[in-house]
């Protein structure tokens, strides 16, 4: 488990969390707006 506290891994985990947060917020927006067809058509 010590690799989790390595500086490089911390950075990677930070980026992964950022990507996950963006994906979740985008899916929330799509879910509440009624999906992709309403946005692009």
C-alpha cells in the first residue's frame, strides 16, 4: 500500500479523481436535461 503515498501516484490519483468528477457532473447534466438528443437536435 506504500505506493499509494508515492508523489507520482498521488498526482495520478488526483487526475483520475478530476476526470471522474467531470464525467459524473456531465452525466448529471445530461440526465436532468433529458439526454443528448435535446442538446444536439
